[in-house]
């Protein structure tokens, strides 16, 4: 593997069902993502992009092929081992925020630390620092119902980064937000990527959202259709 490779996929496939009902969601994906990249994965409904994200995020296992994450062969891990990898190396942001409704912003951000067994004082310190890093230090006592959609997503991002993950997976992170809030959230993700070095892998169907990424991968019919990097507004094909 390349020395700085974060992720490497070798002819990864995923088939649902069997026999005449079998559906090949992924039909042989070869892909390398380096540490510190900001990657957008795009494609129409049914293209395989969500399946690819689920495999990359260790939420599912491939049917065949190899998936290396930091040199670990993920496809050989059992469910508990994949869960540990998610807990210690990955952060997740979802379109629906997935915050606990009756829990304060601070307590929502603390949840991953609670699962790891951090003591209460340390949880508070780390959660407050994460909220401050996303511009929400004054909202720690507010519940989700007392926050706007953009503020809720900032809390969700703080929760995703509070454990200092290697990689952040964002699934349609601006799907429920207006255009101004979308810009704010995408600028925040770009800052986390450029300033903190967190690798960001994002699924989106919106072209203007994908422009915030440095690399855009388009998936079609279970295969990578195109793989392009952007540099100062110029696009270069990686294939």
C-alpha cells in the first residue's frame, strides 16, 4: 500500500439477495484515498454510492474483494471488531442530525466519550472544546428543539469530532439545510479538513456542495464512472 494511504479498496463487490433476486450494488471498486483528503462521492439513486459509504464506514461487509483501512483488512473483521474500529477511528455526520431530543447539546456531544468510559470531568472538558471548535460554545445547555437546523448540525459535527477521529464520514450533511446554512456547514467541514487534518468523505447529490471537496468521485451502476481532483478551480481526471 502507498505509505500515506488511508483507505484502499481492491475489486470490492457487494451483492444483495441470491439467485434470480440477486442485485449487484457494487461490481468491483478499486480506489485509494490518502490521509487528509476531502472526497465527495456522487451518483444518482441506486448508483451504489450509499452502499460504498456503508462499506467504507464499516457499517456493512463486502461480498468479495479487499478493504484496507490504515493497513487493517476490514473485510476480515467480525461485527464487534468493526464496531471497535468505528468507535476509535471514525466519526459520522448524518442528514437528520441524529441528536437525542431531550438531551442538551453538551450531553449529545459527550455520548461517544461516555461509550468509551471517559470520566465525567474529562467528558465535559472535551465536549466543551468540540462545541467551541464548531462555533457553539454558548449553546451547550440548549436541547435540539431550541436550536436551528444549522446549529443542530454543528452539534452533530462536534459529536463526530470529539474523539479526534482519523476520518469523518458525512452522509448528505446539508440535505435538510437552507443555502446559507449549507455554505456555513461546508466551510466548517473544509476548515476541519485543512486546519485539523481530518480526512472527510462525503456523500452528496448536490453539485454545489461537492465543490467544497478537493476530489469528486462519481459512481454509476456499481462502478466508479469518474474520479477527479480540483486545484484552484481546475479539475484533473485521476483515472
